[in-house]
């Protein structure tokens, strides 16, 4: 049923929960999980400042900082997959609008399911659903699962 599963990762706890659920489903259905982190300034700023003792994220991270932060987020997703025993895992790190890039990736691989956290790192996004999750749920051509 769910042979190609996309997971949107932004470094938030909700996204990590989404990765756990997606990997569990992939094990059950012998599917493949594609972990997708869309590099953007807010996410990179949060990840770059994590653990450096300074809780104020930089205003605009460099491209290299954004890439490094994005890889850290994907590595966390790969660790989650490994801990669950999910063997068929791929990663992608496009740049651009998260919803647009998740949907493009889903179309490209013929995804059966897109899993996202209900709300990510954005402090301004929608009240119930984050704006990325809301757009993905509205525009996806496959099933969507929003994780709380």
C-alpha cells in the first residue's frame, strides 16, 4: 500500500515523530522512505545556533551554514530510520519553498504517502496546521499524514 513514502524534515520534534512513523510504515509495507529537508533560512538559523550556547540564531546564515545545518537534520532522520530498522532510506535536500519542493519530490518518485509534522519550526505559521503541511495536504496527489 505505502511503497514510496516522503517525509518532510525541518529539525522539529514533530518532524522527528513523522520520520519515526514513516519508517515504521515502510518496514510494515516493505517500502522506501525518502527523507526531504528543504533548505531555507529559518530552519538553517535554528540548526546553526543549536548547541552553541547562544540561543539567538544568526540573521542570515551563509549557504555553507545552511547546507551543513540541512545535512545535520537529514543525519538525524537517518539515525531515526536506523534505530527503527528501516533499511530502504534515501535523502534529498532541495532549496526553495518547502511545500513546493515536497510536492515536486512526491510527483517525481510516485509517492504513495507524504508524512509531515503538523507544525514545524515556524512561529508565525497557521494556528492549527503549519503553512507547509496545510499546502501539502491541500495540493498532494497522494495520501498525506500529519503527525502531532
